[in-house]
C-alpha cells in the first residue's frame, strides 16, 4: 500500500517572480516495493547540447521557437502495474475500510516519469514524429513544414515555421498551457532579439554569488588566478578548508553546470578544480572563489546565435599547423 502526501509549490518565472501557486497530491514513492509496485523507473532526459543545437538551428533559419507545458502531465499516463494507496488527507472517507486503486500515474510514483514519457512518445509516433537516435528527448517530423521538438518532462520546446499548427494538434490530445516564445528551459534564459537568440544564466549566477557570500566581491578578469599552479593539498591546507564546513563537490558542480550550458569560458577552470574533488584544501577553495569573482564581472555573458550564420562541421583539432 502506497502512502500519499500533499505538496504545495510556488513556481517562479525567469525573473524569479511568482508565476503560479500549485497544490499536488503526490505518492510517497519511498513506500513502494520494486517488483510489486513498479519495475522499471529509468527515463531519458534531454541534453543541453541538443537544446543549444536546436536553438542555433532556429536562429540561423529564422524559425519560431515556442514552449508549451502539458498540464498535470503524469496524470495522462496509464500504469502497467497495479498500484493501491491509502485515502489521502482531506478526502471524506473511512480510511480503515477503503483504499484507492490508481488507473494512471501521479507525481511521486517511481515509475511515473517513464510512464509519461512512453505515453507522450507513443502519441508523437502516431502523428508521424520520429525520436532522435542520439537524444530520445528530441523528436522530428519531416512533413512540410518540418518541425522539431525538445522535451523536458512536461515542457515541450517547438521549433517550426508556424508553431500554432502543432499547438492545435497536441491540444486535441493533452491539456496544455501555451507559454509563447520560449524564455526559460533547463535553467537557461532565452532572449529573442532582432535576428538573434541569446542564452544566458544571469539569474543562476546571481544566486550562486549570494549562496557563497560573494555578492560584494571584487570582479576578476580571468577565471583562474594567473600563474597560480594548483597542487594536491597538504594536511595543513586540508585542515584549514575543513574548518569552513563547505561542500567542495557541490560548489564545483554548480560552476560545471554553468560551463556546460552557457559559459564555455569556464571549462578550463572547472576541469582544473575537478582534479581536487576528493581532498580539497584551502588553496583550491580560494581558486573556486576566484572563479566567482570572474563571474561577478561577467554575469551577463552568454551565447548569441545570429540569423544566416553559416552552419556546418568545423574542426580545428586535426589542424597540422597547430
């Protein structure tokens, strides 16, 4: 028997303002038993590289890039297992005598994301879409006009010459919320300019500086301290770092997210700090703080794609002259 709980959530918009208040009845997935209540739970997730590639394609070819949200997405997905749960709080019924059987997934079930992905995938295939081999969360339909979709759980990015056609098509199957031009996906802000699309993570950078008490730091011009060659920490350096009580892995992971999404200029600094995740010392922490100082002065830096730019494969790694 699976338990339930009510979850109250405030959803934010790209400017960190409140956009919606939500109350959801969720399953207590920790009370499920594998092999009885569920079998498989794995579901693919969309890649940042795929999102950037699609946005670049949209900018170069002057395509529309819109976003929709499938309302209560998991509730559309049928279950292949029999799942029973207790009467939820707030429902007037005899909790000692009655229990409920789930016909479709709800949030919190371990198999819910996979069930929803299969439900959406089956419908997309039925209307002539094909999943990408390298990224199963990217779908393409080669009709006239061609259309590309980028899925992230219940959010769908649409790249097309006329996105309204697909919006009307999917609205016949699922209840959707039209979000207009895509402005936020995977924590990346998307700004549509005149013949350009710009990606940045300024709001995430600001929250990162605030989290580590660096909002008033002096900006730095380079990601790493010039001529400072890091080395394994000594016992004394480890002791000084441990006094701080911070999670070095989490800290470096946060700037790695920036690096992999919109800030490739951080790549070398991140790869350098990655070498010292197991036994960090005070100098490694100071190097991380220096990265934050660099971010302080470059918060608005991002990636801009322009209309009409030449597209193709470019490789410098095998250049004989370098």
